[in-house]
C-alpha cells in the first residue's frame, strides 16, 4: 500500500560521551568543512563538533531501529557521530514526568539541536525548556493544536519536524479491520487517557465507526500492567477485535505483550508497524514507513548547517505500509479478502 516515496507539507547503545576537543588548527580545519558551515550560536561559544540532544520517551532498546534511520539521514548531510558530531542521549523509559528535567539538562549542556520523539511529550518539554535552541520533533500529534508551531507550511520560531496525525491512522486501521472482518460489531479501542491525543483519537475512531456501522468499546490503559485486564474486559464484553490507540504503551517493546495477549485470547489485533520486523504475530499492521526517521536526520543536518527550523515546513508521511499475517489469520479462521491481499506490502506466512 505504498502511496509514494516522497514527503511533503500539509499542502503541497546509550552514550554519555563528552564532546571531542580539538587543537586550534584542528578546529580551523573543521570550520572549513561542510559540517561546520554557518555554526549555530551555542557552538560558536566552544570548541568541538556540534552536539545533538536526543530526547525520547521510549527506552533505548526500543528506539534502536529508528535511531539507525536518523543516523542515515544525518550521514546524508555529512554528519557522522564520533567524527564530526556528538550526541547526548536522554531516554525517559516511559517515565514521562522525567522529560522536563531531561530537556532542561540538554539546554544547560548546551546542545545545538534537540530531536524530540517517541510521543508528543518530549517535544512539549523541549519547547518549554528553550525558545532559542532548534527543535526537530517526530510524533503523531497535531503540532498546531499543541502550540508547537504556528502552521505546517511556515512553522516559525525554533521548532519544526514530522507529524503523523496518529488519530487519522487509528481510523484507517479501523477501516482495514472492518474490511477483513466485515461482520465485526464491537471493537475494543485501547486508550491511554494521559496522552494529549487521547480524546481526539477516540473522537476520530468513534466517527469512523459510525460510518462503518460498528460500535467502539473504549478501554482505558494507563500502564503496561493493565493490558491483561484490558483484553479480559474485551473478551467479557464480546468484542470482535482489539485496536490500540496512538501511545508508546502500545508500540515497540509493549507491542510484543499485546500480541501475546491477543494470541492467548484468540483476538484479532491491528497495530502500528513493528520495529525492525519484530513482534509480527498480530493480524495486521498499518502505518508510516521508518524512513520518516531518516528524514528527521536530514532536517537536523540542514539545521546544523545553518537553516532555520521556522523556515522548514512540517512534513507528513505519504508512504504507508500494510502487513498481513496470513498464519495468524488462518489460526483465527479468518479469510483475507483479495482486495487486501493485492494491496498489502508484505504477507507473512
């Protein structure tokens, strides 16, 4: 279901290494290279390569695949960690209350650019911590509604990035679920009420459900320990399938737990794509390609070279991937319609 390989605006492991120090002649040589073109203010006050601050809500292990894509994008712009770029890593491990202090720490460091990802919370924390250090975000929220940018085409200020509009993706996954299970009448929708997107997620999915003629069973999950109870509730309420919302609780490492519970309760599950091809026991997955993280790396590199974040439009993905697990479908007694088989990017047998 790849629609395109380009990006457009709305219109149109862990390392604690300190930055490297150079002798004066080394520094002059560095300034002559492309990576040092038009140095940012923070870097102009010190010797050494530029410093990227990575602020993520997820654990380091679950971000490994995405980080590789970010590094690829940085490499496209001529930046290589350990050679002409230093990276300060801050992973919140889903302890979201740590993000404001982590963001403040990066600002004190100081770093030249902050990459905020994993959910909307790192971007909000970074923006609250600095109005001058450039911020590149990648999350599934509406950045205008959350006050991150003035507009998608012309962000203004010190923030830009990539948005996925996760609420719309959740509605699309419901469409796909209805296509593979046309007789399904009740869908359990998992929601983390603490997520800033929670209510918009629910509203969008409810609206899509009314069009499809199905009912939504809202099931709140505030931490990983409540996932088992959520599936038991879905079974007791006779839900026909489970659809997770857009929250780190339902992705990456927690995705493995979701799939195990779905298999235990013989419940069809449609999720976001799994990282690096892992955790692929769900019935279907649908979402943006990991190349979004490479594009984030490109943006970071362009900003390090002197471009202003406020002049770089917020990008949205135009390439999405649909994966169907035929083995899981068979085990659940589900016949996958030809219309889905022909549109799938990957069929797992």
